[in-house]
């Protein structure tokens, strides 16, 4: 069951399902992106969710640098009282652009870092198809100014902010 849920995630990122953004608007990734600074723990504070994520709380992503220049990826969320986890890797494909391959999922997904604040405390991530997008923060609570900036980045990249959903954190 868990594997089929993650397959749905991959298919959603690859092009099946609804797009949350106007694909006539160009998607812009970070020209200057430091994977070493990006590594670490991120809390998902808002998302344009893929089917697998519906109902998830306490969603987190962890990245760690590997000697070969890739990043290890661990995504977790709590759903229906149980913690779900999937591991994988991310390969840098361009400035602010990653190709994320999750274990057990047959295809890699493009994952573009659209913006990171100067302190690498808040990040906005999208996918070219517009099938998903996320606002990530180093702590479960995001300051209002950085949330506003993150929302502006999503809007600039064609995302429909009316469809953005807050991700509950700290839920038992």
C-alpha cells in the first residue's frame, strides 16, 4: 500500500492530474543555489499537495550532502496516526534544479528551488508541470514576512495561491 501511494506521488509530479499553476508563465529557479546550505531539516508549512500528501501533518524533508555531490532525501509525514517515510536521492541538474529519485518510485521528478531567503531559513519549491509546490521552513512556524515573500514567489511563478494549503505541524 505504501509503495502504491508513493507511485501516485511520482505520477503526479511527472504529469498526471491537476496543475496548480499557469504553465504559460515561465518557472524560474534560483540562479545562485548552495546545496550545502540547503542540506538539513525542512518543515513543510504549506503545499500544493499531491494525492499522497492529502491528510498529512508534521510533514518534513531532510537533505544531506553526499561525497558524490548528490543529496540524500528523506521525506516523512504523519497520516492517520502513523508516520510514513520514503528515502531517495537528489541530483543537481542546473542552478536551483534537482532531479529527485525516491526509493521504489520508477521515475525521477524535477524539483526546482524557486527561492531561498538569504539565511536559508525559508524555501519555495515547485515543479515545472505545476502539479505540486511547497513552502518549507527550518522551524515549524514561519514568520509573516517570509511567508508573504514565499507566497509572492509562488504567484510570480504562476501558482494559484487560492489552492495553497497550510500544513499542520506539531500535531500529536
